[in-house]
């Protein structure tokens, strides 16, 4: 089971997940946070990265003076687990209620509705 992470930790994970390289350097994370308008002090980032390592989201490797980070939990794994938690908490595990709320609550744009419909049809054809 994937643990819950803070919003600040999630921002870091999004940077790691979005990096096309296998490893993400500490300096890359600092730069990306600044570009997103969320600059972070070096010591704060060290603490956040340490928490992510302790929670099993990242693996850290020190190469000389550089720290390299590798994701141990994929973005899809995290999203799936968080969606499951949300669905259980808010909709008591009822997927139909969630989808119904998306549709009838006007939470989908027309093109998103069509994409969702297409995905549901593709899923039905698998069986």
C-alpha cells in the first residue's frame, strides 16, 4: 500500500516522474521548483527528499558530491492508490457514483466526456 504524502512532497515527485532521465539530480529538482514558482531552501528540500526516501517513494544514491534520486513508486501507482482511497472515503467504493458525479455535476468538458465514453467502450470490448 502506497503511503500518503504531503503537497510539497508531491510537487517533488511530479518533478521526478516528469524527468525523462532514469535518475533526477538534486540540482534539477531545485531548478524545477523555482521554475514552477515554488522555490525551496536547500535544507528544506533535503528534509523533504529524506522523507520521500523513508516513505519508500525514492531511492537516493550519492555519487561524489551529487545526490541522484530514482522513483520507486510510479506516478500511475500513486494515482491509482489515491483514487482508490478517495473513492472509498467519499463514495464508499462505488465507482458508478463517482462517474455519475463527474457527468451530472458538469465536471467534464464535452471532449473529456467523449474520451471517457471511448475509454469505457474500449474497456468493455476487452472482456
